[in-house]
C-alpha cells in the first residue's frame, strides 16, 4: 500500500524531521542501562522481519525493548487524531498499531520477551523494569541523580 502525499509542504517537512531513533527518552534509558553494566544493540533488525527494528535489543537473553511514541503508536492515554487529512492519518496510525502487534507476536512466537513502554514513562522506571527482567535475582542499581531526563521521577 503506497502512502499518499502529505497534506501540505509544511507537514511533509515536519514529518521528515521527526526523530525515529535516539530520542531523549531512548538516550536516557540507554545511559542508565549502560552505566549499570548492561550491553545491548541499538536499532537492531527484528529477526525474521528485516524492515523492522528494535530500539534496544539484548540478543543473548532474547529481550526486545521498544520505546513507543504516544502519537505514532496509539497510546490509550495521550494519542490524538489530526483533523486535517483525518482519513489518511487514521489509516497510517492504525497501520502502526497493527505493525506493533504483529512485531510483538512474531518475536514472542520466536521465544523473545518483548517489553513495550510509552514515551511518557520515566526513563529510570523503564531501566529498572528492563534490569529486573534481565537480572531477576539482583536488585536494580539506583538511578544516579545526574542521569535524570525530562519527565523522569526523582
């Protein structure tokens, strides 16, 4: 299915500038995980689905971490529906949600643990959840104050 053109040149320009990787939240979560001694791959291809990527991938323990934007991935709390070109946007955003579900299903069927978080979740809380999944017998290190990112809980 081909995508129709954006509704205006300004919308096309804004969409082309939208960060798809290395967002502030991703960087904050990755810094904490790295500081705590965890090593991972960034924007790795989904095994068996080469056109899709995982934000943070732990290949050995088979854990895939996704940090989903509220608008782009349909957060039940914060998602909005654009009024301009509404049908096109609804189709595009619905496809994103369907693709997320398909990716999660594909990975789970292949024995992966899939962890999905929303962009509004605090990076320290995300890092602690990831740590707990990877190191269930070890308490998570405390988040260091200077690693806090905007929206992170103290």
